[in-house]
């Protein structure tokens, strides 16, 4: 297999694994530099939850809104030009308001919940929502089954959103449980893509390894399928220097007893990676990583940052090709 | 029993039967002229329905918003200062948008649906919502059981909201079915109030007799309890001249083969009424009604119109007292 991005059969597919805000930025970059339809983004559903009787899929929605270009540019989650009348009225009713739901955002939750109750799989609903937003890429829930991340903290176990939103990640973390993961199956199209000899790359987006990527990797058979697939598996480090760009990744890493750096990221994905993309500030670490490395700017502030990082990741994958498998 | 409005035990209770917009106007008038807490409004739930997975109770909400002073003054339904981001986003998703749900309004539907699914009775939820709006009157669903009005039309039977909202009452009506009514029970507090010797009056608000009041009267035992109660039962005609103030009352009346006038209203409630309040434009009809009549302005444009009509109704009830029972 060559490093050519295309063959006669159309654009070669790329599979990205993503959580929410950080991952979706690179997913957008990939979507923009790839041919329409070439990208499939597998979204974590471990932080899905039922709230106010509605099924909320935070990572799916963040990826969807980001690829649709309707995401709130300030928060990274939720929608641009949002209104908050529902939350105001909910507060007046004395109902639970710790989880913010904008009025536009709510349409997705209500419609998804309605269809889930009618027996439609989450993957089908997600595809339809993506289509209604005109998204050419495919957004695929990691599974149609129920998986729920629980965060084990020094104060006891917490449902993910209680930890993440209500408690603002304050309790010190000691571990994670992915309820339902052992019984869940990865969406079959993920496994099919991993078997596809045309697959160009698997990109592990710069999402939180513990709460965004690990729930995906915990699905039975997925780690082995990734390890066995012909396409190069490339991760982009969510750690830059000794910090995470966003969210509790660095805090968790420290609480779990690890050094907060790209070595810990590489160690976390050991056995899976054909390449790791690290930031220029970590260039000095490159020699200590037992996996091929590309050093480039990974902080994605602008749209062109996202595209340039995506281009670097794909170029890296193409150079590694099949030959470089399992050197980590 | 005298016509005095109060006894030593506090204000004497008044029971009003109401549908949505027309009925809630008089309910507001009654609430304003009575002592706080004296009024109980029994709301029709025959036009409740499940929409987008949410339990919608249009008449309860119209009464609630009206008594709370937050109703949309232009439409009569929904809330003032409403925003419509949810509907806009729902339209973009390609979901059903024939039933308008404002962003503030939605909070009530979501919270009610959540609690109903948790097993809380509709009456308890309705009471809590009323309290959160600071409403001193009690709003009581006619029943906690499921009753669904179906409109029999020349095009076949239609679920109520499909007829009312989606088809804008266009199909000619031949009858009505109140699905579930024979198995439902009136809320027990309604029957308890009707047995209360202190009850001052039962007011049938100027709501549509066929689709707003009849679902209430169709509940097993309620007609008999009304007919047997000691307090005078007074209806306010929803027909003025040969027209209804609002909604399809006159159209339905004609389609069912009746003359559109107050005589038909009186005939409809025959055996139940101790008095009928008709508008001044119908003064000439008074002599043809076989029930005591008060003639006064019944069109409620202003807040003082509502209060004056409420005062007239209560004065009429107090004059009739117990002695005038069953002359209709």
C-alpha cells in the first residue's frame, strides 16, 4: 500500500476517534482537507445521560455542531446564536438547572429522545441529524448500546455529568468505570472500516484519553481491531507541555499518579499507535518516545490551524503507510 | 343556606369548569374577585396529547398561564415574551412543527413529562406548577387518568389536536368520542367539593360545550354529582348572538344541526343548570329560556370585563342559592 491519499475507487476513508470539544476541532480540520464523505468520526457516548427525561449525547452533539459550523465559538459546546428562555422558565419552575440546555440545542435532544423511544438506533438518528445539518462526513456513535462512564473519585463514584458539569471536575479521580461497555458492541461499521484495506488512517483526536477515548477503546474487540488494522493509527497528544489545552486531562493525569507530559500519552496508547503527533513545545521529548513522532503546532485556535494539523496528521499517516505498523 | 359569600369557616369555595382560552378569562375574573384560595378551576384534559415525546396539556397550561398573568395576550395560548428558537431548530431538523411550542412554554412540558414518567399524578404536578407561578387558586385536571377527545368528522375520526391545530377545524364535525372517559374517574377532590355544603357555586365557563366541557361531564359520576350538589350551577354562554367569541363552537353547533344561539347552549346543559348568563345582545331570548337567566355583557376584552362578569355570575349564584335548584 502506498501513501497515496486516493485510489481509483474514490477517496480513501479516514476514521477519527473523538470526544467533544478538543477532538471535534481536529475532526473539523480533517473534514475540511479530505474529500467530502471520506471522514467518519466515531464519537464517545460514555458521557451520554438522561436528563429531564431527555437523552443527551454531549460528544455527538459537539462533533455535529462543530462539523456543521453552528457550534458556539465561545464555549465550544452548544450552539451559536443560542437563546436561553427554556432554562429561565425551568428555573422559575424550580426544576434542575445544573446542566445548561439552550433553546436551539434542545430541539436535537427532544427529537433524538422521541426517536430513541420509538426504537430507532442512535446511529441512525445521529446520521439523520448530520444530514439535516448538511454534514458530508459521517458521525457514528461508538455503539448503539448503553455505555455510561462513571468517575471513581476520592468522594466515591460519580455519574460522569455530575462529576464533569455539576461538580466541575473538583473531586480527585482514582479511576473510571464504563458501565455497560463489556456487554456493548462497537458499531459494526467501525469494525468494517478497520477491515477495509482502503482505510487511509485512524486518527485518535486530541481528546481526553481517560474519559473520551478510553470508553471507545473499552468496547469489546475494538482495541484488537485497531491493533490489527492495516492503516496507521495516529494519535494527536492532548497534552502540550505539562498542560491540557482544555478540560481536566492534566488534572486527571496528575491525580492518577502520572507525569503530565506526552510520554504519559504515548504510554497510555502503547501497543496501539503507529505514530504520535506532539506540539513544537515538546520537541525535546521526541527522542524519548518509542513511536514515530511528528512535531508540529497542535494548538488549534483558527480554522487554518485545524486544517494544517489535519494535513500534518494525514501526511504522517501516508508516510507511515502500512510498513510502519507496530513499532511503538 | 343563604346567599352570603362567606361563613365563619373562611371564604366559601367556588368550582369552575374550564377549557382553554375563553374559560380561563372568566377563571381569571373569578380568581380576582374571590378571596385567595377560594377558587378551584377544573381543567379539561381531553385535548391533552403526546407530541415529540412530551405530554402537552393545553387547557391546563392556558388556565395556569392566564391565572399567573404570563399568558400571551395576543394568542390567548402560550406565554408572553416567548422566544421560538426551539421551533426554528426543530424545523431545521426536519421534525414535526405543526404544533407550536415556545421556548419558555417548553419548560412546563419537559418538567411535567419527566415527572409523569416518574409516576407523579398530573394533579400533583399541576398543583406544583401553579405554586411555582404563585397562583393562589387551585387548578385541577378533571382526572389523573388518560382521556383523549377524538373528533368524528365527515373525513373520519381525528385526534383532537390534529383536528384543532393541524387541520384548523376545517373538517365538518358529526360527533365526538372521549376515549378513556368511561374508565376514568373524576379527580376525587372534585366530587368532594360537590358534596361540600359550603360550596358557593359551580361555574361552567364560556368554553366550547362539545370539546371543552363535555369531556369533563363525560367522566363517570360527574354529571350526577353536579346535578345533586347543593350549590347553584351557573353556565356562561359561549355563544353571543349567533357567533362564538373564539374557536369553533358556532361552526360545530351548525355542523351538528343546531341553531347557533343561547337556546342551544341551554338545551345542551339541560338538567344541570340553575342559571344561565347570556349577553345583552341576546336579551330578547331570555323569555324563551326555561332556566333563570342573567343578562349582562359577557364579552371579556379587558381585565375589568373579566372581573365584572365574575361578579355578576357570583351574585347570580348567591341569589339563586340552594332554593332555585333544578328548574331548568
